[in-house]
């Protein structure tokens, strides 16, 4: 298991399935010990931790709602006590809903922002002191193409991801003196299992709208995260890296 992240400790939220699971496995393959976080599905996060253990890595499963400041602080303290510290944090947890703007309840708006945006803020505040003590670190937020191309019925999701990107840019500058790098990865259409509440994939993200004419894989997203948090990404901070097959060009 020795690799580019040998001796590092990573915390990945929303890591029980799909992109989060792929990121947790990738970081473990690169040598990191991994805290596999989920909100309520204990079986899923324990399964991912088990996959990491089966390939010779170190992992712990930890349930915590990322919008709960006390729960996240306890998770960070537990990770540091169990694994020795925190060097890497990946804010991947998020909710997807499709609701027309004029029908969108304020409660639903706040629910979406509480996970993708508030959750990233809470997570960063919890892990940064540990990173400072370790002499540096890396934070990655998972954004999305919707906030860049505009997608009907997802105003709250787009707003939360736009805020997330702004947060990472601000932290990149503020935390640079501590050698903490902060970036976003913005996936396009990725081949994942969509939850019922997410609704059907927006037509604007169909294969015909992607120049490469296919969906991306979760492993392709995880590879970019691995680059950003590893030594080869050491001079990259404050950026949003788009991984979308050409569906959105910066």
C-alpha cells in the first residue's frame, strides 16, 4: 500500500457509494489511511472500509451528519486520535433534488445548502487545526457542472456548488501560509447510481451533449482528486478542475 500518500490520513465525506467510495479507495491505494464517512448508512461505509482493509490499507468507518457541527468536530477528533492526525479532507457529501424554482420550499433550499456548502465550511473548520499541526494539508470540494451550465429545477444545488467553489478559493488564499491547499473538482455526467430523490438525469447532461460521447467513471474523478491532494499537485490551489468530457469548457 505504500505510495504517494504513504503516512497521510484522509477524511472523505459521503464515501459510502459512487464518487465518494471511489475517492476513498483511490486515496487508500495511494497509501493514505482513510476515514470513510456517511450520514446514516452504516453498512455502506463499513463495506468501503472493509474493501480498504482487504487490500492492505487502514480505514475506519464513521457516521456523522456533515451539517451537524458537533458531530463533525467529534469525527475529526476521533480520526486524529485513532489515525494520528488529518492531512486530507474531501468534502463530497451532497444532496440532489429536482424542484421547479417557484415550487421550491425554503426548507428544501436550506436542506441542500446545509450539506454541500455548510457541510464544507463545518468540515474545513474541524480539520484545519489538525492540518496546521501536521505542517500542511489539502482540502478538496466536489462541485458539479450544473452550476456552470445552468440546469432547470436545480437552483439550490447550483447555488450550493457555486458557494462551495467560492469558499475553496477564499480558503486557498487564507490558508496558504499554513501550506494547506484548497481546490474543487467539478464532475460532469458520471456513471453513478442515482438516488430516487435526485430524479432523472437532466437532458442537458446526456451522452449526446458530451463531446466524448460517454459518461465519466467514478475512478476518473477519484484520479483527479488523488492528483490534487498528492505531491504532484503541490503547486495547485484555489482552482476548480473540470472533469466533464468537454461538456463545459473554461
